C-alpha cells in the first residue's frame, strides 16, 4: 500500500546522488594577460588561482572588482570563512614586476571594507560599540600602511526622545543614539565591546507589555558561549545588560536582582536557549 511512496523516495534519493558528486564549472576572470579562476573543491572550499598558481582558498570566495591603483591593475576578491554576520576579508591581486603577487587584508568576522582611491586602497573597519581599530592602507609600491585610528562614536546630539523603538531593526543600531551609548558606557565600562559582540548574531527586538524592548544574540562562530542580552526602557531611560558566563549565572548590569520582573524573565529565557 505504501509502495508508490517508497519508490518516489528512492527515485528522489537516486536522482540526488550525481548532484553531490558534481562541482560547478570554474569561474574565470581575465586579468593582466592571464586568467584568475575560482574553483570549488570536493571539500566545499574554493581555490583562487592565476594561470594555475594557487593564491588562496577558503569557504567563501567572491570576485569583487578590478580597479586601478597607483597605475597598476588590481583585482579585489572577497575571501573568508563564511557564516552568519562574518564579513569576508579582501585578497588583493596585482602584477608585481613580471610576476603575479597577492596580499590579504582582514581577520575572522572583523574584515574592513575596501575604499579605492587613485593612489591607495583604504580599508575601513566595521566597529562595534566601545571599539577602536586601525584604518589600513595598501598600494602596489608601499603595500601595507596605516592611515589612522578609527573609534566608534554615536550620532551627536541624539537623545532619548529621538529613539524610536518600533524602527529598530537590530539592537546594535540603538548604540548610534548618543544618550543610549552614554548610558551603556556608564553601565558597562570596559565590558561594553564584549557585551556588544555577544549581540552581533541577533535581530529585531521584541517588546514586553511594559513597553520595554529587548533582544539577545551571540558571538559569530561562537554561539552558546558569551551570548548577550540587552533591554531598553525608553520611558524610564534605563538599560539592562546580561552576558553568559562559564557558570550557571550570567553577568548582569545592573545586578539582576534590581531588574523589573518581566525584563529579568525575558533575559532568563533568552540566555537559557
């Protein structure tokens, strides 16, 4: 009686077998008299090569663009581990004399974006609240350099009245408000960047009956360790933060015993998931 269903399942299974064995055709880009190829391997990694010369490999690879910097043609290729909320770094490919050369700018889940000028490429980091990072430069002649130090800052002259909880798409967006940022700095001190990092893999906040908005999140590639919680009481002009620890009790700012019951319940449920 169930034979048609079984046969259908077998047909789907058999038809799916060749798909796992096949790999996509190499992606090809003409560059400086040769060809840059991006080839997916059996392991799922993608290899970047120039006329057979392996330049780099990783799980996420995407050809960005070809530009001209300092009189040289330069290919920019996005390369990274992949994963949620993890921007890739940039592989820089150019002809150094008569040979193809390459450099890489970026780090896991913190890769800066390239901004191209006629003489240099500036790599501007994405900053989390409480963080500072170098602005790296690159040119065909000087290669790596530094342009300065970039520090996270909220939008000037924004207060509690400017905060619209219904328009928040990600909890980290609220730190752009100067009043929220100042309150977070005062409450968290040196833990601000760590707690903010624990919110990265998250989404739009939820709203309690009291009007308090809250959200939780986790660290990219490390969910389940260091997950963070944040709640905002706009009417009371108060913030609440918590972060997982190795023990059973998360760190909380202010101490969780001083939290409103509904906010504490939301935090407890979120960090136990």
